[in-house]
């Protein structure tokens, strides 16, 4: 069974959901620990950085997957 190239699957939907939950939880914890403005700056810079520099995030993902592959071999 083949999928369309841009069709999201269950794994991707689960990953996005977990990522959003971690982001929200991290923001709530950070707000209580360091205050609202440093937390806002850190959380938005992570999101903006991911979208502004897709090549960097893609390279980090490739390196992480290569490291996992080397460990398995």
C-alpha cells in the first residue's frame, strides 16, 4: 500500500502531539521557575529557529539518525 508524499501518517501526528505537549509543559514550568519573559524568549526562539533555519534542523536530524544507525551496527 503506497502513501501520497505529503499525506501525514499516525506516527507524524503522534510526534507533533507529543512535541506540543512538551512545549506547553516546558513553558508552564519555565514560567514558574524563571518568569514569563525569559520563558517566552526561549520557547519562541526555539520555534522560530526551527522554521527560519530548516537546513540546520534537518542536518541535526540526519546526524542523530546516523548516530543511531552506527550504534545498531
